[in-house]
C-alpha cells in the first residue's frame, strides 16, 4: 500500500507505530535487535478508554466506583493503572477519553459518564466542591518535603479534632518529639496515615498503607481507616496484603490487563468474592481469565518433629546494644525447608538475621555449624552507577547460563529492566532485582529480610515459587522475615516468633510448626484468623464476633480445625 507503518516523530525523534495500519504480524518484534517493540492485542470488547497517555502508550479502561460510607479496595499488579486512577479521581489529572492530543472540556467528560454514579462525582470535582486527601505510596520520601517534629506536623493538620484518638490507635505517642528526618520506614508510614485521617475531607485515598508495618500495626491502620467510613467518608485503598485488604474493605475492584500496556477496571464485587476471584484468576461475569493457574493454599497440619538432616545449628544467642538486647533460643535449620520469622517491629528480627549472616557477631552464643549465607537486607540501596545488565554481569557468576534465565531472570521479569539505570529503579523493581541477585548466589541458607515490600500480589507469588525452586535445587534452606500473613502461610514449612518490648528487648523462639507459631504470635496481638471455605486463604475475624470469641476460648487463634 506504500504507507509507512513505522515513522519517526518530528518533535521527539522517536519511532511511532501506526496502530491502524499494524496487522500484528510480529515481524518487527522479531527483527528488532533491542526487544524494544511489543505488540499487545486488546480484547475486542474494550472500547472508549478513560485515559490514554499518547500514541503507543498506556491506556486505561473503566474507573472504580466511589461509595460514601464505604472502603473500596483496588487490587491488581504494578503498572496496571492504579496511580492513574487516583490522579483522575483526585483531580490532579483530567481524563482525556483516549484523545491524548486534545484538552477535553469537563462538559464532554460529564456526558461520557452520564447516568452513572461518577457523573455527579466529577460534576462536584470540576466545581471544586469535593476535598480530597491522598496518602502517597513512597513515604520514605516524606523527609525531603516535610520538616520539623512529628507533634507540630500532626497538630497543624488536625482538622477533625481526633488527634488523641489517632495517636493512641496508631501507637505513635512515643515519637511525637522526634524529628521527621529521624523516623524509620514504619514510623513514617504511621505518621503519614495519621496526617491523612486527621484532615477533614470528602474523599480519602491511601496508596499501600501497610508497607513497613508489622501485623499489629497493620491491623491498627485497618481500624483507623475503617473509622473514616464509619463517619460516612468515602475511602479508597490500594493494597497488596490480601489479609489486610480483606479486613479493611467493603468492596473491591480488580485490575487486569498488560502492565505498562493497558489496564481494565473490573465490576465492583464484595470483598470476599472479589479476592477469591483474584486468587482463582478468573472473572466469571466478564468471562476473563488473567492467570493460567489459581493460587493454592495448603492447610498444613501441625508437623510432627521429624529427624531431618540438619544443615545449620546455633546455640542460644544473645546480642546487646546500648539500650537494646535480643535473646534467641537455640535452633536447627534443616535441608530443603523454608522458615519464616515474624513479630513486631523493633524486637530484633533484623539483628538475628545479621548474626546468622555474619554481618554482626553475637555477644554470647555461636553458630555451631558454619554455613554459607546469601543475605538480602531490609533496606535496599540503589547507589550502583550503571545499568541492571552491568550489575548482573559483575555480580552474578552464572549470568549467561540457561538456569539463570529460566529460574531467575524470567520469573522476576529482569529482561525488561536490563537497560535501566539501577539508581532509577522503582521500589518494586529494585526489590525484584535484589531477590534475584540473592537467589543467584551459591549458598546453604538464603536469608531474606522483608522480600514482599513494594511487590504486588502476583510478584509475591512468583517470589515464593522461585525461592522454593532454588532451595530444593541446591538442597539448601531459606529463612524469611516478613509481615504478610498470606505470603507467610503460602511459603512456610516452619516458623519463628519474635516478641518483647520494641526498642528495648526482644526474644525469639526456636523454629516450630506454623500453626503453633501463629497461635503464640496472634494470642499476643489478640487477633484471630479463619480460613476461607472456598480458597483456604487466611482471613481476619472481626473483633468480638462469634468466631473470634469461640477461637479465643479454645486457644486456636490461627484457625479452627474443620
């Protein structure tokens, strides 16, 4: 036809593909030496996008509903449009209805949503009649923009007169006199949540409110956010911790599509039905399958103590710092097992990991059987000057092997990151890279400190499977410190419980079966879990409910036997 399908844009000097002329034959994707082109076929039913960033760029279809007096959860992979949704609903960005080179008047936008609940929402938003509060995702960047101490900050934003109640609920009285620049990730997160809920608004948006929080702090955040809905406010939450999302939300919207390509917002569902549909990977009403296999949770009976081959052994360990001490019971690590460690923040989990890894020496006690440890720390540093590919070539001996490609690179989608500068990676990308590098090392024990931070549900599942594969292939073991109950339940063979007074003293049990460990931990927190009858995933019981009272009476905090 003598028409060019691929042309060079005069302004940007970048190539543009004509979507009308492209037949999707795949020749260009095979011929491109840099894997720079990917062709995505949209489902035929998708018409009328809500927003598009430009030609050959991300497209969003549909928007979630805003419910007064309810918490609406948003569940989906990273790069699928969740941030775009909040920018549109908060008024930071006008939806362009797919016409990316035009400024769409509000009148057209209101006509587009005619007859829906969002029409009245956008009418009020365009007239400035709605006040929105947004708790951002990257709370670790707050000290760059907010100065001074915590008390002054929270007093200055307390428009609802709820300061005392929020301070007690989120347990942040002890840090009121601290400077914001001196706070840990978990403390910054709780201060950010407090600052958001103290403002008086019509619409509250929380982007991943549980990162860096321990289980108890997550459930405290649930209470504070639910309290907004009880006061007839509209709340929307993006969350990757399924147990927390379940406890927090009344309804959920699932997002599916192609990360970085297009995202589709599903119909609104009740929270239990929605999360179960996500676990099954199938949306019945839309007739969409977005995952080949469902996520399967195994109900593990209390393990009998079996005499397995011991890989590593440590005596009773003690570590004393100025003002803090940790005491860990003696324990054994066996071949081919994954041990999880959980408990409140500030009771020594990271200190224990560093002692095992040889980063820190114990004050008393010893690691009896010396083993090689691959260690991924909690806080990730991205000061490497170079690309991801350059970092992998210099740090991973088996980088060019097929095993690295199939077991590490493919599951963690590293191919799409190869040309990116390490210092420019997002939190989730840096986490995937760090886990991949740790797993590519030859080791007896793979030690991970909070590997699920910044990862979406799908990536957490991939991480669990990759760790299991590498552990079994190397006849090794893994110890994982984490706070995501669903992830812990999915991956654990045995577990350790940490308890004590945060920042003062910590204690750690020996590794034990998961159910016994969970019962000990949850009895301290005062929360009970049950298993969903359909998917067997852990779910939080409502405090004071019949099941909550029954399980507490029987001492079965994790779940009752069927």
